[in-house]
């Protein structure tokens, strides 16, 4: 039973796609995709710009329809979910976040607690504690009272990630979460995301352009191919030289450096 009294259909998969196809105009981006995310898995999406990564994330969130197939969240079709109930099951970080109005960083992060607050109820100390813990997780502990519009792009990106962490859904869908971050915070954020799934209760899907970050932090990968196909599976099995070279249209070499695998463009 959900917090709002709505029955949630049990499912081993946090989200699953059955024969999903996605198109824009006459171009097929994804064809007949069968895919699911289980608790304890962190999936990365790899491929060049315009190949369909953001489109798939939007379809998984219910922001755009699929041309064929079905998407189920927690065993239920997306259309069967009330918005507030769905927000307790999955969270989405878009590729770009814009702040039009002044607000404290803490207030922005507290917005992530909205799905957990009953109608006509204000946030409580537990919600505030969750927001402060989320800020600490993205290395922004001292920023609670800062005005969000005064922050740098990278700091604002971390505030958006903190809001998603405060939302605390079992499934996190993130569109290029580290694209605006410096090296330290790229590693810091991805390390914390991976730590979240290690307990076996959550799952993550994120898009990323850095192959080495993908190989280091993801357990599984979706590699988008030029013909609309998707190669998927454990990172160690599918992140091969041939698959990545075909996907990106540029030769990629896989190099063993100590106990670490690196991917280098030739």
C-alpha cells in the first residue's frame, strides 16, 4: 500500500519496457527494446548526441508516448499511476535545469519532498532532515541559505541532484547528471549514486558521455546503435571495442591499466 492508500502491484522490476519503439518524425531512434531495471542495478546509457537517450528517458517518465510497445512502472502501465504516486516510485533529473526565481537552496531541495507530504500539510522536521542530508551527499552542506540564482552552473546541478535524492524514490532516471560538474564532483556524485543502489533497494539509469566514468560506476549499459538497435547487458560484457566503435562512429580502444579498464579514442 502506498502512502496515499493506493495499492502498488508487486514487481521484481522497478521499470520495464516490452518491445518499445521510439521515433521522431520519420526517424526510428529505438526499435523493439526489451529492457528492465532491477533493484541494485545502476545502468548507463551510451551513444552520441541525438541517438535517443533523452527520448527514452522521457518515455520512461511518461513525458512522451512510445510508438510501439509498453512501459510499466512497478508492474503497472504508466497511465495507471496517479502523478503523486508515480513520484514516490521514480524521480527524473532533466538535462538542463533553469531557476527563474530567487529561492534558498534548502527550499529548492525541499521541493523534492512534495510527493511525501499529504494534502494541506506542511513539510516537517523529517523532510528538512532529508533535504539537509541530500545537500551533504552532493557536497553542499554549507549552502542551505544561499540564493539558488547566485550559484554556478555546476553548483546548481548539484542542487537539482540533491532535490532528487530528497525525493528518495526507488528508481532514479538522470539525464547527463555530471555534465556540468568538475572532476571531483563528477566522481563524488557518481560514487554516492552507486552507494545508494548497493543496498539492493534502488535502481538507477543515467546517461553519460565519459566512457571511463560509465565503466567505473555502472553495473550495466545500454549502448545505442545507429540502426535503432540497443546493445545491453553487464558493463564487462557489452562495453567492447567493437560495440563502442560502432555506436560512436569512431574507433575506441580498451586498455588495461592495473586493475582498471580504460577506453581511449584512437
